[in-house]
């Protein structure tokens, strides 16, 4: 009888413990889901978390800011033979620079791998020159730098280093029409020289951030705002020009003046191809990374 009682007691206790465990797991799941929802937007404003397996795929950010003049050499000697018909900005604007780098490294959809032919820095420079050819440097509003300076630099800094006077607290109350609060932004403004930030986002994403703002950061929605001093309204065309402008902070456009404004989208580059040396005589400068 005692043995039966013990068995029943153990069985009851075990059932009770299973019930408690299930309830605890359910409550824990709800709690985790609530945390996920609450922080969903905040993740957008943080530095992107890159897959650690990328390091096994010969991935690294550039050892120096990519230069378009070097990218032109690499592109002309390695890519132009296939890409004579120009590049499509519609495709470029929805592609992250990181994705293009990985495609050049791995090879994908019929595109060969350049992992053993080009250094990492050369791959970065070639892809930014390709983006340039596609029209990413085509900025239609000639006053875009001044517009950036009047509206964006107060937070992002005149040169895009996230050191604007409103964020650093160096602006006077007269300049802002309000008392500056140093370090009050959480998260801080975007640094447009950050490879992890700028190379891990598409132009379409950047346009969306400027258009709609980024919650819960201090980045507001700019769509429809007016700069009366510059006599402009922040419409889709101006926002795209600003995105193309801030892209230039993360690489160097050191091309001659007649080239630096960018070619027409879809331009044919067969003239460059005709002057390209063939075979072993086509030498190129190698840069270590």
C-alpha cells in the first residue's frame, strides 16, 4: 500500500512539474515575442551585423577608401569585355555593394569569380566604378551639396562624419533657434564614412530612410519638406540626388573633371574597349589589401 502511494505521489508530482514547465515556456515565449516587437525598429538604426562566415569567403572591407580612377583601370581590363553595353542603375540601386563584392568573389549566375585574379581592394574599386557607370554619380540638382549642408549637416556633419553641431552640442542657440543638447541622440546620426553602414544598404533602402524617417532615431521624414532659402521641395528626385551624394562619402571620385559628373545611364563604352590591350600585354597595377 505504501509502495502504491509513493508511485502515485511521484506521478502526481511529475505531472505537476511538467505543467509548471509548460506554463513557464509559454509565458517565456510571449515575453520574448514582446521584446522582439518592441525592438524591431531599433535594429534598423544599428550598425549591420555581418555574417561571420563571410570572413571565410575572402571578405573584408577596403583597406583604404576605394578610388574611381583605380576602379576604372581594373574595370576596363577585366570587366569591359563583357559589360560594353553599359550598366543598369535600376539594378544597381536595389543591390548592396556587399552583395556585388561577394558575387565578384564567389562567382554567381554565370559570372566568373575574381577571387584569385583581383585583390579585395581591386574588387571594391571595380564595383564602385561599375556603380558610377550605371549612373550613381548622376546628380541632377547642381545645388545638392549646399542643400545637404543646409538641412542634413547639422546632424551628420558637413563631411558626413556624424559630427554635426546639433549632435555635438557645438551649435549656438541662435543658430538652431533652440538650446543644443550634446549627445542627446540615441542612436547617434549615421556616419556616411562607415563601410559597415553604407556598403550594407541599397540605394532604395537609403531613399526609404530619407523619405520616411528612421524610428526610433532622431532622423525625421523629409518627403514634402521645403527649403525656402534654396527654393526646393524634398520630392523623390531630390531625395535620390541626396542619396547619391552621401554615397560619395564612402569612396573617392578622383576622376578628371570631365568624367567626375558621371556618364549617361546605359552609355556604350565600346570606345574604351577598343583601346584595351589584349593578351599578356594587358598589364595592371596590383594593390595589396
